[in-house]
């Protein structure tokens, strides 16, 4: 006699969470905050370039020896990279699936749309695409050296940064991406707060001010490096 097999197995809690819109928004919020924390640290590290090649190159070397001797050379850096890649992938997939779900829910456009909401949605969508393309270019330029202008010098990040921002296209790509990043952070941080339950009517003004301030600091901090190279402050 053949044994009966169960075909009505309930999906796991993780799968149920992922399949729900609330779950996807939560994944977007958490992954976005992980990337935001990285951006703050990355910006602070970038500003070390104003202290000269010795300081900047030493900082880059320290990143590779972080955690030694408990961790091997570059292990900590690779752990950060893996976490970031996971965060980027989860963030992008969640955003795409939520967007498709939203389109299916309203196959015909609303007659009246809130201009602010429509603008924020377009900004996040196109900003995300711009940032995804920029990440690929940035890695090929300053990590692998594949798309680096001139001769890429492993172990000499200061000179590599100066080489990149000595070209008009390097500056253009970077500044456009950073401006897109600023808009993305400005709306994304506030949205993450709402998703994670930190948003309240009484805190709305404070949260928006915090999002605006952080977006401005990141934008100015990142853009200051190519501007410094263009103006000869860093050379």
C-alpha cells in the first residue's frame, strides 16, 4: 500500500514574510539602513584624502588588516563586502517586486495622483537604477582597476582616486551618482522609519529634517573629493 504524501505543507514563516508586501518593505528598510551605515563610514574614510597620500593609503591598508590576528588578511573587508552585496541584492529585488505588485494592483493609472508621491516614486526608481550602474563602474574603476583611466596602481588608492577625478567623465559619473544618492537617502530614510514603526505624526517634521540633513552631509562629503581634485586642493 502506497504511503500517502502530504501536499498541504504550510510555507515557512520566512517565506510568508517575504511574500507579503509588509515583509518586502521591511527587508527594504533594514537593507537600506545597512547600506546607509556603510555610506556614512565610507564618506568619513574618503575625507582622509585631505590629509595627504600617506594618511589615505595607510587607512586603505588598515581596512585590509582589520581584525588581525583573529581574522586573516582582508577577511574583515570581505565580510563587509558580502554583507553589502546581500543588502544591495535584497534591496533591489524587494523594490522591483513591490513595484511590479503595485503596477498589477492598478493596471490603469489613477486619474488624480499626489504630485509629491509620484515625484518620490520616480526619484527612487531612477535613482536606484543610476546607483546600481554606478556601483558596477566604481568597483571596476577603483577596486579591480579594469575601467581605471591610466595605469591602476594596486596599494596606492590615493593616486588612483586622483587619476579618476582628473578626467571629466570620472567627475561627471561620480557627481551625478552622488546627487542621485542624496535624493535616494532623503526619501529612503524617512520611508524606512515609517516601515519600521518609528514614524509618528509628532515626529514627522524631525524625521524629515534628519533625512534632509543626512542626505546633505553625505552629498557634500562625497562630492568634496572630486571637487578638491578638480581645483588642485588634492593632487
